[in-house]
């Protein structure tokens, strides 16, 4: 990812994330979070994690935040009033913030900037192809599609993620499916009482379909 | 939590925190090559975090709606009936 | 970044979006009015031609006149609206609709005699085409929600709420319906999908290449079901009749854009048509072979124009075919609008959640079964 783009998207992500916390209007906060998530997705894509980046937009910006906005609009939540801050708590919060800043600063200080660019860690296509072919010969399931793409010098992210997911994380995937089913049932039960909750169940269903 | 009292905004901030962790995971998965390719184990964890977070938001929002229905407010500082 | 990539991308963006898509949006509105008029036994807009002459040109000047009218009208903002969101909402409908076209392949690789490498006729050749389209299209909801909310009056609000729940409900069946398609092609790159269909038969017309196999004919069942679900969900996603509940005039005046006028209203209008064209483009690409000709005629065309100096002809021809297919699909859209009455809102939700969701899930299992055992 070129440096100007990286700076642009990280500024977008961080700036709008701060705006989420600083804004008192809930609709504005939700929309700032959407922009922040889109910037984050761009950062993911810059790290050649295309699938995760798109899923970030699809799930967070496309489904979860719409749900938030929907609830905010339906419940007609007004702006929060300005309130007095508890002195002790504010001081504590600032102290923790300064501590974290020092921690991050310390890590950055010690960081070896020699390997800070993605160009220094290029994807090693030849090594990957040989290893994958050896794996395929010894009976481990390897997507031929992805290997062919690697041979053309393309990183076929989705095929590789899918391969990993269904080879090594199959049980986890099924557990997630059960979890989402339970969440859907829970949401429907919670929302059912007098009038049906405004579409809260849809997100659960959405996720179930994606996994 | 310190300056925001709306349960909805607290849920949003939770998402930001999870996203920060996700970004770190994806960045490390890209920089730590495994067999010449990005380490997809890290991205798997991100994938699961995103899925679970979506489920968590659905449940959280349902709870907020139920809360709003019974109390007509979602200000977390007024929900103190358990402490008396 | 190398300069060639930037230049070719810029040319592709300007050529595809501004020289093909935008005029198409303008003229499809005229086509819709004329076609609806034919269906309803009227004449439709037939007067606007060249100014100050009597030349009517079948009313072909109508879109230009309409565009000028929208630009010149007073840009009135009602006093009770939330100004900021009121202004950005139309843009938020338009921008995602145009962004999605980035991954649609609109022609065969263009081979130019004076260039070494062929130019791929797609703006961004991503390996995640359909998911990209769904992800960006789902951002289009925000424009409608914000328009409804910022208008600060009851009919737009109801329209916005309806649009949101309708769109997130149908997104699920839309996403699930194309999984059988992807199972067969094993590609997520739309250009690869079209190339596969060009060589092995369209998904819904497997009659050449190795398309004569039993498996492909059996696969017509899940493919057909997927096509039906996809098209109907697309009608719901783009808020078209018979699912135009968010803006149905008998109940909600004009739905979410009640408070909008002049160019802002025109933006909503254009965004809707852009979404329709991109949706048709995706349907054509996935199910009807994209830019390819049927019955293996592609190889014939390539053979005829194999000469170096005519090597660009197949690419232009395929672009023409792609747009022809889209126009046919749009005529189908208009035909449905002229034929079917509007659904009730609860019927719409029931259709989405109870019928299509389950049907799409079952369809995936049928498709996987055919791929495994046939």
C-alpha cells in the first residue's frame, strides 16, 4: 500500500473513531463509526487481506451499523445532555490514557524500522507453490484453484482463507454456527414480548447465512 | 464509558475496540509469512471475532430495546436499581 | 505505481461510467416511459427533439430536457429538516451504486496492435467480485435511511424504515442465491466466470463446449431456482415495483424522497436506475454469460478477426453484446412494472423470510449434491 494512501486511511479510521466518542448525537456517532469501519477495511485490503476487508464492510458497515441506525431512529433517542464529570473518575481515565500512550510510545521507540514496509516482506510465490504441491501430493487438501492463481503471481485470498477455514477450523466454524443460532433464538425471545422488536433478528440470520 | 452514558454508544465503542484488535491481528498475519504466504491463522481469528461480534451486537441491541421499553431511557447511569 | 495502469484505469473509468453508464441511465428513463406507454396503450414522451425545429426524433431529447430542468429548478430546502444529512443523503445513494460497477467486466480483453499486453475491460479486476458488489451495494441503504430520517416528517420516515428492513431482509436471500453459481464456477473473479461461460456454456444455457454433460443439465434446476430468487430479490433491493413499498404513492406520498426537489431528487432517481443497471449487469454476468456470445460463436468471432489489425474488434463486439443483454434485462424490469400490482408490506416480508431464505438454503444443498454425485 503506498504511503499516502496508508496515511489517508489510518487518519480516516482514527479521526472518525474519535468522533464517535466525541459526538453527542447518536446518529452522527453511528455514521462516523461507518466511515471509520470503511477506512479500516481499506487498511485490511492494503495488507492484502481482501476477504477480511470485504467482510468488514459487508458485516459491520452493511449490516451491524444499519441495525444500530435503525434502533436509534425507531427509539427516537435524543442527544445526551452534558453532565458533570466525576472528578476522580475523569482523573483516573486521563491517567490510564497517559499510561497507554507511554506504553505505545515505548513500543514504537524500540521498534526495528528496518522491516516496517510491506515491500520488505514480499509474498514468496515460488516457495508457497512448491510447499503446496508437496502437501497436495501427501494427501492434504489444497485448493488447485489457489495454486494456479499463485503461479500467475496473484494471491487468491478467498480460496486460501476457505482452505484454512475448512481444513483446520471446521469444528470452530460449526461452533460459531451454533452460537449464532442460539443468538438468533435469544434475540427473537427478547424482542417478542409485546410488539415484535424492530427486525433485531435479521442480523443473527444474516450472520448465520454467511458462515 | 467515562464520558458516554448511552448504552448504544457504549456498544459502538466495544466494536471499535474489537476492530483495533482485528487490525493488529491482520497486520501481524501479513508480516509473519508462513510457507511463503501470509499466516492465515490470524485472519481466521479475525473472521471469528467479526462473526461473534455481529451476534453480540444483535443480542446487545435486543437488550437495549427491551431496556428502553421498560424504562424509557438507555442512560446507563440511571440503571442503579440493583445497587440499593 | 506505474503510469500505464493509472492511465488505462482512468480511461476505463471515464469510458465505462461517464460515457456508457450515465447516458444509459438517462436514456433508460426515456425507454421506460415509452415502453410503459406502449403497455398502457398511450403514446408517451414523443415531442422533444431538436429545439426550434419541428423534428421530433421520437422524443429522444426528453432526457436532456429533463436533466436541464432538474439543474435549473430552485434548490429548495424545507425549514424543518436536518440540513447536513438532508444534503448528503442523495449522494450516499448515488455513490455506492456507481462504485459497484468497478468489478463488472464489460468486454473481452482488448488487444491493441500497438500494445504488448491486452487490456482487461474491467475497471478493477478483483478476485472477490460478487462479494464486493454486495458489500458496497449494502452501503446504499444509508442514503435512504438518512433521507427518511433527516426529512423530519412522517411519510419519509416510514418510507425510510420500510426501505431499511426490506433491503437488509432481501440482502440475505440475494447473497445465498448466488452460492450455487459460485459452487459450479469455483471462481470469484467475474471476468473468469464469464470466460468460463464463454467456453463451457452459459449457466442457464449449457448447449456447447462440455455443457452437454448430464451434470450441467441437472444443474439447471438449482441454477434456475437461484436465478428466480436472485432476480426477485434484486427487484426488492432496488425498490422497484412490485416491491416499491418505500415510495408507494398511495400510502406514503412519495416515501423517503417526499421532501426532495430539483437536482437532489434527480440524484435519488439516477441512483435507483444506476443500481438497477448494475444489478442487471450482475445477473447477466453470473447467469447469462456476460459479454459472451451463445453457442460457442465467440471462438468463431476470434477466428475471423485473428488478423493483428482487427484484433480489437472482438472486444468492442463483446462490449456491445454485454450492453444489449443489459438493455433486454432492463426491458424485463419495465415489463414487470407495467404488469404486476404492488405487494402488501407483510406479504413482502413473508416472501423474503419464509419462502426465499429457506428456498435459497435448500438450493445450496441440492447444488452441492448434484456436484458431488452426478
